[in-house]
């Protein structure tokens, strides 16, 4: 929490010291925010109001154009620049966000988790929410063994307890390597007596849908194969996650992929090195701030508009 607040404060200071510097906005999902326990979904009406407000004070451009301007340290004489990004590759970015982007003529980049493309399964945090928050009976308590991350005991006797358990376990799983997350989810599914979910509302884009993005308002970027917290992996595994996701994105998209986003915004020096060696033009974090060039192209800050209205977004940018 302290680190987050410090990051917000530094981001605010940076915006004041570099007025007119480009900004990158980060979104994940566009849809019914009430159905999202993780707080990463923006309602379509709010999303449109944010974009309309953004366009009133900035020119929304592709990430390619924003990066070119940042490299050349160019300032637009009319309006400063902004770019829109989406992490993960949920299908609602295509079905719900894209029509709004097209209507307002706003280009955007969507960063794809490639192992889930076209698969009848969900990202691990959505599967966790299915286990704990859907309307099916659960045993009264849960104890996980030391073999998969250390002992933990949680109660599930009420809706509040189930929600608390869900969020506690998400924090526990976040920094585990992908195979350990899968092992723990397998334990949880057996404990709950449920099958692996594949709900339509949590679908990721298919390969055919990604291919159809070419020439449209959405450009494809890479977001690793399985969405691990990269610093939890050694360099070889980080590089494999990053390089393989780029190759897969290019195969789906049918065009070069130049931009990368760190899952959860987590990175270390090895992550930066892997993104550079893999040939990406940029790599985005989730640290708040404006694009001044000070941190280089492999630690780009991004601003999360959240669920605030357009006026609040403009106030935050100012």
C-alpha cells in the first residue's frame, strides 16, 4: 500500500513537472462492472465519457506514434498526445470497446496473453472467482498444504468469508510461477467439487478474431504466454514467456508486433533485458506517470482511469 501511494505521488509530481508530456492509459475490460470482483472492468458509458473527455484535451494516437514523438521529444503545438491500451485480450475489448473506439476514431493497443487464445478456459483469477463466488455449495473451511505455497486456512461459511478467501488466495497466487498456480487451482477445484469453468463472459479473443483486427482500430501487442509475475521466474523463463508470446501474437495477427506489457506491471532488470533482446520497441508497466523519456522505452508508465467520469479524468491529467 505504501509503495502504491508513493507511486501515485511521484506520478502526480511528474505530471506537474512535465505538462504536455504524452500519457498512456491502461484498461483491461469494458462491460458490466458490477459483475467484476477484481475492479478491472469499466462500464461502456463511462469508457466513452472518458475517451470523449480525453479527446477534448489531447490527441489520441497509436502507441507507435506516441513512441516516435517521445523518442524525438516532439511537442504537438495544438494538443498533447495520449495512447489507449488494454491488457490481457478479453473478448469484450473486441465486442464492446472496439465499436466505441471506432465511433470516436481512437486507435488502441491490446496486449494478448497468448496461451489462452481460443481456449475454453479462463484466466486464473477468473477461475478463482468462479470457485469462491459463484452460487454453489462449498465446504465450511479450507486448508492448503505447505507443498503448494505454505499453510493457509480460510473460512467459507458466509458470502463475506467466501469473498475474503477469494481475494486472499489471489494475493497468494499472484507471485507463484504458472505451474504452481495451476497446481493450487487443481487442489481448489477438487476441494470445491467443480470443473474448470469456461464462461462466455470471460472468453479471450480467438486466433481468427485477432487476425481480423489487422487494419482496424485495435493493434496487437504481447503480454506473455501465461501472465506470470515475471520477477518470480529466472531469466531464461522470463525470456521464453516474452519471446514465445511475441511469436504467437505475430502468428495470430499476421503482422509484426512491436509492443509489450509486463503482467501486473511487475518487472525487474532481467525483464527489461528480455524485452530488449526479444526486439520489442517498448514495454509498459502499471506505474503511474507521463512519458518523459526519463525511464526509457522499456519501463513506460501508464495511467489507470478506473471508473471515474470524464471530468475526473481530465482533472487527474491536469
